[in-house]
C-alpha cells in the first residue's frame, strides 16, 4: 500500500511586502507519485517547493512531510574550484554517507548523467547543461524518500531530458516521491501522475494529465501560422478560437482536420496568407490555457 | 560525517592557488615596509594588530556572505549536516588557514625586528588567538548583514572597536573598567607581543590565559547561537 509522504493543507504564504504568493493550496503525495506544479514564472511554484523544503514558513496552513527531502533547485550552487566528483562526494559526505558507498554512488550517478568524462574537471568550467546534470545527479544520489525538483528540464538537451524522464520513471517505480515545478507542459504530461495547475498562487485545476486533457471540449486543434496578422472576425461555426497572436492563431473543434477547407476559405476571404497549418491533439499546455486564459512559455533548450 | 566542512574548507583554499599566493604575499608587501620603517614601535605594533584582525574578520565574513548568496549555506543545511557543525568547523578551518597564510610574514617580521627568537612561539600563539577572535567577529557580521558592502563596513567597525577595547589605540586610566576589558580581550596578547618584539613592551602585561579563557567562552557562545546564525546566513539567498 502506498505510504503518504506529503500532505499540504490550506497553505498560504505571503512575503513581508504583503504580496500573497500562495493561497489555499492543498495536495497529497504518496510513495511513487510524481506530482507536477505547472505554471508560468511567478505563479508560486518555486515558493511552494521552498515551503516544502522548510526554507520558508507558511503564513497559514500546514505541511506534513515524512522525511527531509532532497532538493534540486534552479541554479543549484556548487563548490566551483572543486571537480564534479568532489562536489558529489562532498554532498554525500554532508548527508552522512560513508566514503566507500559515496564513491560507488557518485560514480554510478555520474555515469547516469553522462558526467564520467568530465568528473575530474572543476565545476567552474561547466556549461549550464552540465551543471543541471550534476545537480540532478546530486539530488537522486542523496537517496531520500522525497525529491523536490525546480525546473528540472531547464538547460537540458533532448538526450538529457529523455534520461531524466527515464530516471524519474525508474525511481518512482522504486517508491521515490517526486514533486516538481515546471513550465514545460510536455514534460509534465509525460512524467506526472498528478498535476496542479498554478496561476497567481492558486490551484486553477488538478488531476492526472490524461483526465484533464480528456475533459477538454476540443478533441483536435488547428495551429495556423500566418504571414500577416490573422483575421479578427469570428472563425466559422463549430470552431472555437483558442488563442490569437500577431503570428497566427489556434482553433479548436471536435474534429478540426475535417474543417480544413472551411478554415482555408475563411483565411483567404480575409486575405490572410498562410505559412503553415498543423493539426494536433490537445495537451497539458492547452488544458492550462483553457483553465487560466494564459499561455505557458516555450521552454528553451540550452547545453 | 564530522569534519566534512573542515576538510572542504581546506580543499577549496588549497585549490585556489592564486588567491593563496596573494594571501601570503600581500601581508608581506604591506607589513614589511611598515615594520622596517623608522616609525615609533608603538605605531608599528598597531599596524600589525590592525592588519591581522582585518585579515581574519574579512576572510571569514565575505566567504560566508557569498555562501549565503549563492545558496551553498542553504544547501549544507538541507543535507541535515547542521548549522552548528557547519559554522564551528568553518570558523576553525578558516582560522587555521589564515594562520598558515600569515606564518611567512610573521617569520619575516621577527627576523626584521631583531626580536629574540624565543618570542616566536608567543607571536604565533597570539596571532592564533587574534585570528580566531577576528573570525568569530566575521561570522557575527555575516549573520547580521545582507550585502558585501555592509559586510565590509560591519567588519571594519567591529574590528576597530575590538582593537580599541584591547588597548591598541590608547592607554586606559588604571582602575577603570577598560582595564578589565583589555585584560580579557583576545586581541590584547597580539598587541603586547608585538610591542615586546619591537622594543616597546611593558612589564605589566596580563597573562594571555585570560584572553584564551574569553575566547573559549566566545566559542561556546558561537556553538550555542550557531543554528540561528547559520539560518540567518542561509536565508540571505531568499531575501
């Protein structure tokens, strides 16, 4: 039976400036759960992780956590003049791991995160992507029951992202509880069992990615990239405008692909040149947009 | 594992070779011309004492502020290592490194000043006491300020006040409470030993055991307040 690792009840937090950052947050996470906090920058995700780590105290509400978590933050600090291996060994020694076990664990996680070739280089020579990989290696090597990950995909290349997804799947299978904050909807959709959509410090919606996507009225989406600002007139009947920008628009319908000729005619009538039309299924980013009215940013890849 | 922070502090100091070289050379370049000059012995002794205290206080405070700002302090606390162990090991290691870095200048100054070689152990011992006290001042300042500029100001003010309270800048009226303060001040032995070495010593100097006892009490106070101090330093990243 799953064991409860995190319980958050009526959590609110405000900074000294009196700005309310989080308001009425509730959720629970059990062993093996991967819980995603999905939101834009400034929505309160990192603050919630800092509260869970015990680095901030709630203004009201309660947090119950079974064990001290491992934390991988955005911009994890390192001992810059020391090598990646020495940094990893230092963190494990600080956690009380004996030297032999620490060496074995460090080598294992450096291999997992493709750091073995650079293990003896000082961290001050590392790129952003390598730092992120080292931070993740440190987090998982800590071998805690709960890990908090802040923007874990930031700075990872596609291979690093895939590796992280595989690691999360493997570790959650072993009972590790993961709470991660991200604005990468695709990543959250792939790895999370439960997602909380955070907007302005409140939970706008929650559930499993599959149920939230299934609950959307739109079954297909038409993403249209235009060479001129798209028409401001209402789209043809049966199609819903999801979002409009200067570079294009997205329309939703139960079966949008069948409506292509109609859409094409509508754009031609408005003398709007089309560059590209994509038909796709909705994802968690569309769920976020539907619930909050705002789009998630495109996630940059750096390495 | 006990001693991890002590080991890491040494490891980092020895890895930063350029900084290590500067920390050995700068004291020599600054103090040798002063001690070799024709200035009054009392003034030369003041310069040595001020330099040693600033060296210890800044060397302790600024890296701690950086640890707070970078999130390293927070990271250490999150591992469960504990603020007490972190600050005590860090302070002791930083003091030992400062002492090692000042060893060459101490040897050069003893030779230059024609001081009896027998005074060398007293100079090295008094330097250790002064550096430990200065490092403790640095920790206190790091916990109270939020920026490097404030840290520089805080270290200067506290160090100068502590030196004043050690009788480095003046001779107090006999029987006043300043005399009591001076007797227990961990910076007093350093000033006295350099006055001796430079030929301006007086016979009526208190035993350094008073200073050592006061320092032991201050270390105890650090141990007691360390969780709070460490928390303050770590939280500077969030402020």
